[in-house]
């Protein structure tokens, strides 16, 4: 429990107690969180029927995370954040042209993210009027015509078509076609900011850009090694799988700087006995608080232990623990990696990981004793300067005992946005080698652009240097999500055109280009009526399964259009007419778009419309799951790390590693409220979490106001003011703060070397009071 305000000042010897949550993930707290959003949004009781169909065959697929949808779902196959996402979209509040008439954009810039989105659903297409500094209503045809006119005046390669990761496969396919018909591959999506490291590193190591597991593998694993992901906040339905695994004896070993309750204990809200008795399942067998950036070293310690035990057993005439047959037949680079592990001393591993040799050896013994192991990870591995080496090391560990490509084993990244993986599958990529350009050329009689497009980091660089002139955003709140936000916002206003396809008002609408449009779209849970009747769409989950989705709720406004119809409307107004570019027909019947997808990717999407509502989705396949390695060598690759720390900036007196985190009351940039229940924090997001011993060392008191300033060594003055010091259980030298508020502190140039994913999990900063930055006492 946190101390009372009268007890919060430090004495010379007694540090404050860290803020904590004594409850469990799930349970009554989860139901309370859902009910609070339900009451606040004044949702109709009919929304309960929508929730009852969520993530089930014949229902709509949740717009929150990309966790799998089981063939045999629970009675309520939604989690706390999934319910919040649906309730948030089905609010009774409306953000109408009258609202915009009452407020200038300059005034709205002073509002919080939460207050902007709380105005409710956007109802009409809007265009920015610079004379009045207001958005004003415009007709759809006018908006399309003006957007098309602007795009026609620009070099296509100066335009960017961003996708947030939520839009359906059908919309995403047409969006990518629009970009390439227009003349560019500038098709970044939200994975550029989180799991692009996965796409690059896994592709190099095992030949597929996505995880190798399917959901059923979690029914058969003996151990789960879990790195840098918080299911309690980011993917709560995953807790059901973790609970089932723990109950049958699977050992879950967690590596995370933050002690997250969602990885410690869980009560299933759908289990009456657990709810009434308060009987929680203990999830983690070991919980190791690795220092930010220390995962390469921690994984090296695990591998070193495997080699050590293998050698000891063989020296005594026993069977070793390495899967020698698998290594010889299926892998390359083993000898070089083994030598690196042998040459790396334990002192270096302990220093870089922040963990003891004893703990790492104990965790290694869990790995050795398990026949089937799954490696799970999130952005705690990907968002580092050497994030690709993090993932390479996790793959190395799994390869040592053949734990990829068999039942109950594999690598399983946990993806964010509900269709971010699927968008890449159907062509949204800035990398032309990943798109079937020759096939598209044949199907649509045009010559696709072959030049590499821009990633998000490169988009931001282009905004700063003026080479990017227009941005179209298919969903999301892009400007709030990027690193080094203040500099980007300033340059953003010089863009010739910004177009935001959205359901609710957000900050990206307010920091606009010279011409700016807000195009309001249907939510996935709403009925989509087109010329051929009600339409369905599809998405892909983290396990490469494709699911159909049908919305049945009445639209929030008669003036809304579907995302697909908006994309087609812009394309038709921008591009010349060609017989094979059938925008009106595709808008009228989405099954025609699925036929195009099946024609483009026949091995993955054959009989698309016929299979899309199969319970549990249909599996599009994954070669690594079948031990087919689509790498350059034709084998799974051991990768030898060049560093032991995933960060590129050394420790220094007074320097902290900032990790950006999401609260229990948000999904990505969407803030549902100010409760971070699972960390015992209520009422504010303007906080900095810090170890009590570091507070004592630097003379900080709980509740004190401080600022964070960048310590990246480039001389830039990045800062966040007026943060409340809050004691928390973190490693020494590590502090925590909320995303996206802390993005301003992340330099644009600090990103994963291979993928350019921003390095948001070990941001070098200093803490300042009213004077200069502090050094330890």
C-alpha cells in the first residue's frame, strides 16, 4: 500500500514504499473498468448484444489487439480493453459540425487527448478553413475532388499513405493499390513503430516475418519464456491461455523490468467460482526484472547455461541437452554462435542484464527440463537500437533444443492493432520486394513503382526536410505516436495536404497541413450497406488466421462512409480511368475485392469468401511452422550478437533509462480514462515511476514535481515538465512514463539498426528539479 501524504517525505534511511496493486489481473476490477466506460459513454443496453458476438464467427472482430480468436470461444470472448474499445466507438456522444463551429483549432490544441476523443463520434466530412481557423462541413464529393486535385499537383513520391493497423484486409488491399497506381510505395503502417523489428529479424532468422506459433501450441507447451510484454494491459484475452498453461504445470519465466500483475496472478472474470472465492492462478514460475536493454545479455546467459549443462552431461557419458539432429539438419551458424557464448564471461552478462548468474542458471534449467518451449515477446524486445539482435538471441535459444516448427513450441510475438499483421500480408509495405508487383502489373495493366518507400522514421525525416508534402492517414493518431513529437509537429504544418480517416477527433486533426480534411468512417461493429447489400470484411490475427467480421449496429451518422468506400472515392478522384480499375464495383461488393486478393495470393487466400467465417478462422500458413526455412541459406539462422546491450548509450552518473508504457486505461494512443489500476495508480498520467532507492540516492520525495530532459548526447533540448515522482518497483537506473506523452523525449535518430523501429524502451534522460540535472548523493 502507498503511504499517506503525511508519510511521503523521505527520511535519511527509509525510502518510500513503491506503488503497487494488491489485487489480480481480471476479476472484479476488470468488470468494474468495463462498467465505468459503459456508464460514461451512455451506451445503449443493445451494445451488450454486440459484445456477446464480439470475436465469434458471424460477429464482428474486436478493433483492439490482434490476439487470436478461438474456434470454441468463451461465452464472452472479449477482454476489458476490447470491451472498452467497442463501447468507446458505440458512444451516444456526437462530434458534429456545430461543435467545430463553436471552437477554433487553436483553442482545441489546448485540450487533452482524452477530452478531444470524449466529444464522441465524428458525423460529417470536414475541411479546414484557414480564415476562420475552424473545420467546416463539406460534401463527400467535394472532399474527394479537392483531395484528388491536390494529389495530382504533387510528385507522387512526396506523398505518404499511412495505415494504423485497424483497417480490414479488403480496405488495405485497395489502399495499397491506390498508392501504387498513383506512383509510390510510401506505405508505412503502425508496425513501423512497434513490430517492424519482428518483420526484419524473424525474416532473417527463420524466413517468415511473423511468429511461428498457432494458438493451439499454448495447449501443449511445457514452458513459456516471456519477454517485454504486458498481457494484463495490452492483450488480456491471452491471460486465459496463460492461466490454462500454468494450471497444467507449464512453467512461465518472465523477463521484464516492470513487475506487472498481469504476469503474476489472474482471476478469470468468466469463472463464477474464481470470482466468488477470489481464488487466483499464480502465473509466473520466475519473474526476473532485467534492466532495460539487457535482454541480449540475459538470453546469452540462458544459452551459456544450456551449453554448460550439455557439456557436463556428455563428459559423464550421458545424453546432451542440445538437439544435435535438428541443429545439423535445419540450422546454420551454430559453431560461431556457440563460440561467442563460450567467450562471453558471466561478469559481463550480469553487468549488462542486471541479473545474477544464479537466477539465469535457474531459468536456464527450466528451459533445459522442458520438452516444448514457446518464446513470447513484445515491444520490450523490439523498441531498442539493437532490437533485432534481441529477437535473434531469442531465436538462438529456441533453436538450441529444436523449439521451432513442432507442436507446443515456437516464437510468438504479441502484435498490437487488430489487423496490423494482415495489412502487411495484402500489400501495405514500403518495401517493394515484399509486394507481388509483377502479379499486380499483370492483373491491372500498369507498371508499379519499384523504388523503396518510406518507413515512419523516414516519413518524419521527410516532413522535417520538406521532401514529404502530403500525408493520408487511414485511421490512427499518427502525429501523437511518432518520436520527437514537438519538432515533427512544427514542420507538419508546412505540408500541402493532410487527410485523416477517423471515427473520433484526435490531435492529428489539429496539427494539420495547409489543406486538411477529416473523413469520418464507420466503426467495424456498425452495419456497412453498399450496392449489393450488407458487407462483411476480414482481418488476420497474430497466429496468421483470417477471420470474417460483420457489423450490425446502426451507424453513428447517416453521413458516414466505410473505410473502403473512402479509399475508393479518393482513388477515383485522383487517378485516370482504366477498365481494370473498377472502384465503383469494388465499393459495391467487397466480395469482388476478396476475389482480387485470392487472385494475387492464391496459395494463402483461395476460396477466400467461402472460408472467412470458419470458426477459429482459416490458417493462411506459415513455412517456419512446418520447418520450411525461407531464408537465404534455406536453413534457420543462428545469429551471433555484436553487443550485449540493446541500447547504444552507456551508463553515466545521473543518466536514467526511460521505458515508455501504456496504462490499464488506454489502447495505443487512445486514452479511455486515468486509471492504471493494475499498477495501483489513479488520477493522473503526468508521472514518473522510479525505484525508491534511486529516489533516496537523488534526494527525491514522493509527490515532488520534476522534469525529464533528453540525455542522448546530441545537444537537443527535449523535455517533459511537471511530472510527479512516484515510487515503483523498477530496476535501479530505470524510470517509467506513459506513452504517448513521453514520445517527445525519444530522438528520431535512435532506432533499431535493421528496421528503423523507434527505440522507446531505453530512452536516455536526466531528472531535473528547478535547477540543473541531478547527480547521485
